[in-house]
């Protein structure tokens, strides 16, 4: 999944300890968010 326009920005992911929140947090971190 490529995230364009989000590099260098901040994101708050609630529920990031498990499930889909964890997956979203990993993708955002991988893309520099």
C-alpha cells in the first residue's frame, strides 16, 4: 500500500495494539508518517 502525500506528517491511531489498528500503524510507520 502506497501512501502519497502523507510522508512527514503525524497520525494518531487508536487501538494500535492489535487487529486492524496495529496493521494501519505499521503501514503508516513504514511510509514515514
